């Protein structure tokens, strides 16, 4: 394992976060604060509690997951896309650096950025609502696994994308609707039976539900099923990444 190569790529990616602090950190925190103000005040005045939890506190795990998914996919995709765009990817591919080391460095940096922002938002939420974490270890497990999985998904998107338009399709047009419809701001028990069944086809539901369970021990889906879904998606992403490097898909040309 070439630890020096991993360290170099990782540090370069984290340095990019420091250069774009306003966009990378401050903007997501402000956006999440607005969610608390708008949803917590407007909707919270009509829905006092959900399953015995104050509405503002109930939506906190969903807001963290919404930001985490968006940031991890965006950082993971941009991290590998720019070397492709500038042509420096060929220097990395021709260097004595293994595929696993490249993935660990880029995905690790993207996941680290997502985790930092997620924890900052968790701290920010404490200023708006009373938060209790019933299972801190499980909360961190869901947080870390989700960050790694969706950073890897972003990495795949970055390799697949031919231009900036394709790069933004999934983070902007796919992830937000799935997150909004995945129980981030409500319990699917509030929906009619047909839409409850449809909601179970949304993979984000399992992430939000399991993450919320670690806070308040309430969930729309069994937490073990949620962990299984994350593990399944992670395995799929690893398989796709391995295929891309093995075939040189959109890397060698």
C-alpha cells in the first residue's frame, strides 16, 4: 500500500475545501438553517410532534442526510472529474499508484468533507431544537457508511461525466427529489397505503429511517434492513468502480 500517494492526493483534495470554504461549508450550513426556520416554523406550527418527537427535532436527521448525500456526491464527482478535465488524470494513472489507492484517496477526501459538514450541521441544529442521540455508535456508523458509499457513487459519476452538465445531473436533479420523498420531513405512516408501498422503492428512505432511529428509536424501516441496504449499495458501487478501472472506461481516452 502506497501510503504516501494516498496522503498526497488526500491532502490536495482537502486543501481544495479550504480554498472554497464559503461554497463548501458555509453555504450548506446557511441552507440547512433556513430549512429549520421555514419548515420548523411554518410546518412545525401545524405539526407539533411526530411519533412523540418535536417536529423540528424529527426533521434534523433528514436534513443532515440530505446535505450529506448532496455534498458527498458532489465532492466525489468533482474530485475525479477535474483531473480528467485538465488531463492530469494521466499522470496519476501512469504513476506507480494502484487503483485501490486512488479510490481510497479521492473517496476518503470526499467522505471526510461530507462528515465535517454533517457534524457541523448537527451542531447547528442544536441551536434550533433539542436533540438527543439514543445510539451514538449507530449514528456514527450510519453517518460514516453513508458518506463513504455516496462519495464512491460521486466518484463513479465523475468518471462517467463527459461535461459539467452531466456532472450535475445526479446531485441536482436526482438526489434532492429522492431525499424529499424519502421521509426526510415526514413519516411515511402519514401516507396512504399505496404511497407507503411506493416509498419503499426509494433507497433514500432506508438511509433516513435508519439514521433517525439512531436518534429517537423511531423508524419507518427496520434499522438492520437499513444497514443492509447501505451495504448492498456500497457493494454495487465498489463493483462498478472496479469495472471502470479494469476496462479503462472513460479514463484511457
